[in-house]
C-alpha cells in the first residue's frame, strides 16, 4: 500500500511539473507571437517618395556637305522629378519638385540653353469627404542660370540680350481653396483668394521693369484667383503621361487676361532604362511684354523638347 501511495504521489508531482512546463512554453510562445504582431504596427510608413531621372543627348557632324547645314551640333537634355507624399487619417501632404535643363551647341549659333526650369509645388489637405479636401498650396517657379534672347541683326549674325537669371524672374504663390479628386490620377484645385509675388532680383532686369515689376523694384505682389488641374496616367507599362495647367487672374489689373502655365510630358519606355520623351510647355503672362515688333507686347510662349535617352526610376 505504501508503494502504491508513493507511486501515485510521484506521478502527481511529475504531471504537475510537466503541466507547468507546458504552460511556461505556451506563455513564451504567445509572448513571441505578440511581439511579432506588434512590430508592423510601430513601423507603419505614412510616406511614399521617389524620383525619376532622365538624360538624353544628340550629336551630328558633316564635312563638305553640298546640301549645307551646321558642321557640328550637340544637344543635351536632362530632367529630375522628385516626389514625397504623406497620408494619415484625414491629413495629406503632397510635394513635388521638377527640374529641367537643356543645352545646345551648333557651329552657326554657338552655345546656349534651350530649357531651364525649377518648379516646386506643395499641398497640405484635410479631407472633407473621400473626394474633396480643404487645401493650402504653395508654388515656386524659377530657373537656375542666366538666359539670353537672340535677335538676328544680319543673316547669320545674332545679338545676345540678357533675359533671365536665378530669381529673375521667380514666381511665388500662396493659395487656400478646395481640391477635388473625382478619379484616380486627376485633381482640380480652385481658390478665390491667392497671393502671388513676381520677383526680379537682378539689378539690370529690375531697372528695365521686366516681367511687370515697377522699374527699380525687386518684386511685385498680386491678389487674385487661382486654379490648377493635374492629370497623371499610365496607359500601360510602357506609355505614361503627366500634365498640369495653372490659371491665375489678377483682381487688381485686367482680371479677364488670365495667366497660363501649362506643362505636358509624354513618355514611352523602349527598354528597362531607355525611354523616349516629349515635353510641351506653354506660358502666357500678361505682365511679360517682351514680344511683338517693338518688344512691348505679351504673347503665348511655346516650348517643345523631344528626346531619347536613359530614364531611371527610384
């Protein structure tokens, strides 16, 4: 009887010890699983960012060519598009920086830039519903280096006139309004209250009163209404389009003469890093009176750049 009692006592103690070991193992296992489950919750990334860089070049030469033409030509075009988008709950913050530069050299015309743009846009929005945001917008546009206009005096001879530089001109805009997003890739922002500054920091350009500033002044402020429409579309994995139209009406002077800034980029990928691109830009600014026979009238400015080269997406 004593042996049986002793055997039962040992069995009970062993069973309890084994159960405790299983409980401890279960707690350890659950603890590990909880930690793994919690890791993604603490590392959620509300930012989406990236960049697209492209560069294309072209070169031509000839010697004793009866049909005529330049003996040598070289062109270079490059663009950098940076973006950073933030989204959390009802708040969103979209940022985009586009920088373009083009250079051309020919025997007859010499060296000159044929593209130079810096365009920064930042929008903070608070969602009123899934398609409508209350939005604050900031936009800055300028160029990087000195630019010149060329006037042909005699056949084959040109006069070079200083026309622009960094911050000469520059356009800074602050706006408050509503942003509507009816479909993927399309946004429309409208504001009845917008403040825009035209900046001309170069002394010689400001002294001439270029770009609408009072002669001798470095800047001019305008109050008006503003609208911007943007559309991004990937038709397939090879062809994509990006476009934007900005419209500004100056309440203080000729409000019916609406200023226009429009940019279009059509890209067709020919390989993993080879792409064909076409940029078409249009600008109409009622304050830029540099055109016409006497150089005293505004006009629609059009620029088209076509190229094939490398494109890298980060």
